[in-house]
C-alpha cells in the first residue's frame, strides 16, 4: 500500500524500495502496489520506468477505503472509533484482497 503524491519526485522512497526488489527479483511474480486512487497514470508510468525489471501492477482500492458506518456504544465511540481503527479494518480488507489476487505466473 502506498500513497499518491502531487509531485512526481516524491515517490523516491517507493522507487528505492522497488530497486531493491528488482535486484532480488523472483521470476514469474507480479509486484502489486495498492493505492487509494491517487496515483495518476503519468505517475505510474514514471514509477514503472524507474524499475523496468519489475512487473508492477497498480491496484486502485479507493472503493474499499470508505468510511465504515456502524452503531457503536456512544460511551466508547469517541475513545476508540477514530481513523486508526478504520484504517486497520481497511488494511485487513486489502490484505484479504491481496490473497485473492496472489496468482503466480507460468
């Protein structure tokens, strides 16, 4: 999971990580980058060009990161119902999606 940036050079940390992966490449494997719909196609192309040896797949999971509306006891809502809980639940959903997408190429 990575975030999108407004300035294309802000992907340096992601690209550095990708270069490490490129040097330890596992053949016949897709490398999946989940994002919240905020990595525009031109940024994706830029990232891909930095590590041409990786078969990077960009997966938009924006629809899976919607606010969860659920009834919760009002005495605890303000204490525990914050972005960290919502983000944790969303991360679990992305993890489940990643397992569904895990397909080794032939």
